[in-house]
C-alpha cells in the first residue's frame, strides 16, 4: 500500500457512496501518528467569501466545502510563505495564516484573489482510519497538483483530471459514469 504524505491528494474511487466524499479530491494538510487532516478541493458552494465573511467583503472568491467537520470554521490555501502564522503544506503551498494580514495584502495588491481558495470545514480521520479506507479501495493516492487547487473547472472535471494524472491504467476509473445505472 502506498504511503500518504502531507500534500498528497486523496482521490475517491468513483462509486464511493458518501455525500461529502463522492468524487472528491482532498489535499492532505497533515498525516501523522495523531491522525489525518485535509481539505476537499473540488466541492464548490453557491456562496462567495465576501457574502459570508464581512472582513473580506470586497472579494468575489467562491467558497468550497472542505469537509464535514467544523463546517463553521474557515480555512484557506495560498502560495504566500511570508503570511504571518501560515503553515507550509509543501513548496509553494500554504494553509491559513493571519486573516487580517491577508486582507491587507489583498488590498495593497501584494496578494492576488485568484491565488487563494477558501473552505468551510475540513476532512479528518483518526489514527489508522484513512489507511483502513485505502485498503478498502475507497481512496487513491496521488502527488499534489497545485494547479488543480486553484483551477475553476467544474468539480467533476477536477476529479477526472486528478484520476487521469495517475496514468493510463486509471482512465477507465476517470471515465466511469456518475450513475452506473445510466451506462
């Protein structure tokens, strides 16, 4: 079994029957002996960050559903290593940080709105839980594709691209119908 690393993508198998994780791509923020934590990158919500978060009222960025846990908590991904209190996921990708400083960076145009993704909630697993789910063929593991995190394509297209990145052997999975009864 392939080992999960911080920054990897978890990609759901096409027929994982879970409302939150159906055809999901998750960027893993942490995977260690205390558990696992990630953000679903391809579940766009109908709201904009400026509509629900007054501090960022000037922004028109979409909000994504990061997962089923703490859905009232805001998380964000970005490329800004110098943002105070940010946490490195991998080279060129960071999560969270000082939201007031981020607002200032945006207003001063030191940061670009299109380089920031906002998420409500997160996806989390207890120690060993995600490894068990991988053994049960619920998830595929792939290296991070930073461009997909900030891509505006439809949710299912992001999932397909992530699966296709695993190689030709995975093309049948990537092109599996959403509803197998419609095949």
